[in-house]
C-alpha cells in the first residue's frame, strides 16, 4: 500500500488514527510561541460577547416588531 493508507492494513490503524487526530491537537497545545492559542483566545474573547449581544438585539427587535404589529392592528388608528 502506498499513499495515505500506508501501514493501515498492517496493524498500523492506531498509528494512522493518532497521526490524523491526536498529533495536530498536541502540536496546537505544544505551540511554544503561542500564536495559535493566542488567536483562539482573542477569537473567543471577541465572538462570545458578540453572540450574546446579537441574541439580545434579536430579542429587542422582535419585541419592537410585535409592538408595531399590535399598533397597526388597531382599527381606529
């Protein structure tokens, strides 16, 4: 066998699985300069509050729309 499946048929499935899944995570954790971890932390620090803000704004807009729909439904306005 050649290519990316080399060693899988010879009891190397565990090594192949580790190479494909665990080693990138270990490389990410082992990053000595901290570039990827820093990017992940900054991304998280920005996106999590923005998600809560977007959820709150959606609630406010929904309330505003329901208020306007209620006022428009009055027959004497």
